[in-house]
C-alpha cells in the first residue's frame, strides 16, 4: 500500500469537513450561495485532465469577516496544471479553481472595518486568519485556523493555511476563476490597489510575484552568485529577475521548451544586459548535471581557479509530477511515490558544497531515491520554501516594485488577455506548452474588467 493510501487509512473523517466544504464551495452547495439565486460563470474541475466553464451559484458573505468581490482580473497559474492533472489529492468534481484574483468589493461582513463596498483590492492566495501565532509572525501560509484537512495533518504532521481554489486538501475554498469570489478574513488577505496602478500589474501580487520573491529571499541569493533555475514559466522567470536584482552574475535556465527558454533570456537580457545567461534544454542535453558543471568550470570566463564547478544556488520552479525515467513513471503510476526525485537529485548534484537549494515547485507527498548522501556529506542546504506567506510580502512588493514601476508585469510576463469564457482553453494550452499560443501568463478578464492597460496585450481568442 502506498504512502498516501496509508495516510488516508489513518485519517478519521472530521465531522467539520463536510460542513466547511458546503460553505466553501458554493458551486455545489446552497449554504454559501447568494439568496438572490444569481448564477455566475466559473471554471470548474471535472476530473483528471478535464476542466470546464459552467454556471455556479454566486457566493455570499457567510462569516462576519468575509468580503465578496466582483472579479476584475484572474489568471491561470503553472501550479493549476497540477490540479488539471489530478496530482493534488482531495479534488472534487465541480470545485471552482483559481487562486489568483483581484476585484471590486461588492459586499462585506459586519466585522469588516477597513474595507468598504467599491474598494479595489487584490487577494493573496493564502486564506489566513491574520490573528494566530503564525499570522502574527507574518507566516500566513502556516496559519493554524483555516484548513481543517485531517488528511494533510496526517501526511505532513501539520497543515498549511487554507488556499483559494486549490482542493479540499487546502480547505476546499472556491476559487477566483469566476465572476465573483468570497474571500474569508477579507481584511487579512487583501490589500488595496493604489490609484494609478493597473490591474494587469496588481493582479500578480496574489501569487506569482510573492511566491518568486519569497523563494529568492528565503533561499538567499548573494552578490556574484551563480544561480540555476529548473523550470522557466512565470515563477522561474521572476526568480531570475529577483536574483539579478540581488546581484547574481550568472544564471543557468533549465527547461525542455525552447520558446520558454528564449523568452526567459530575451526578457532578462533587456533589463540586465551584463548578466551572463546560459540555456539548457534537458530534452537535448540529457545529463543536466554534466552540462551545469561544464558551464561553471573552474577558470571559465575568468572565474577563480580554485572554485569548484557548480551552482551557488539552485531553484526548483517546476514540480514533482514530471517524471523522466520509466522507473519513476512506474512508481508514480503504481502509487509507490507521489513525486519524482529526479529534479531534486539534479539540483543536489549540480550545487557546490554548502550551496543552497530552494523548492517552490509543487510537491504533493513522497519521493523515492533522493541522493541524501550527497546532500549530507557536502553540506548542501535543501530548503522547502513552503507556500509563500503572502501577508509578509504583498504590501512590500506593491509599494517598492509595482507602484513605483520598477517591475511591470504587464510588460515582463503578461503575454495574453483572455476572456473568462476561454479559461478552460488556457489550461490546455499551458499544459501542452503550446508553440502556437506561447502563453507565459494570461490576464483573464471578466465582464467587470476595464479596458487593457497601456503596454498590456489586447484581447486574444484561443
């Protein structure tokens, strides 16, 4: 019996779980639905490799600290691909997905004091109470009050916070790929968008900007570091930006999609013309470790002759579900592991002694065959960055980078503007890394959205 099944067997059904699910997922239940009976368009999970646009119940304020938003912008994240593939457990048919959203406050609970109807806000993907021990430390992703998944507690030894639109493993909250969304603890989990900041810039504070910033800060990039990035979707691209801003001198990007590698290099070279960038397509360079060692050889490009080959910092921005070898494919298929260790081992073996590895690509459970010997013997720091604590960074990124224009998402990585009605097509295009569409990140517009911002893409039909 596999590890996940063992955890399921150990888990006793929590009587609160079904009650919470009824409220958190208004697409299926009536308890959390607006009494007007109004419906809304939303993206729902229909099973492995199947999502669909469906009519669902418009949510209402349920708890005193709730707010309900008219969604003016949402998007599809690379981590949504794991939901599409069924790699995240405890998904239920009809769940509304989407953990990145912003909008106009339509209604507020009676205990909401600092937000009012009509305010423009962006919501972090964390659903955190803002008051517990972990929230007081601004570690909102470890909030102890908002996720009652007894399965996660059994598998992980504890829980993460609840998350918008990311399965009942993370609380079962309905997501924001919809025309309306309920945000529990609305004041704790949203920040106001300043006048003059475009939606196409503000939206990505909900996850992409925060997750990538946290990964780089938590793992630590120092002046002059050589950095490797596994996976160059939007998180990998932003990890490259934040690393360059912290003084990295050489970045090696590893992916198997040529157009994504080229996009990565073009964007970083534009803003950091003196940054050395190498691209590795692992479908062509089968031995990634050897290629990294070749590109970082002692004495190469004037490097210190005594410095060993390898990376100072390695970042995992992909995920554990993408097995390469038949052994790991078979083990995942038969439930002997939930995640492959292949990328982890590549990073461990590509990093110099006492180097650092940051993991933010989604891993669900257990991986076999980790090269723990290399990790231990050479003092490599393997850092699980965790789900990013949005409360710690959202306002800082808004004030220091978005409101100032130092980082402009609409020009850096927003490649498409898509109508909400086509959100399902965005999922399939991103999963396939479509050469035709070439989506890095889409701004998904609803009937409440304003016109495209200057420098942002116009509406595209997939």
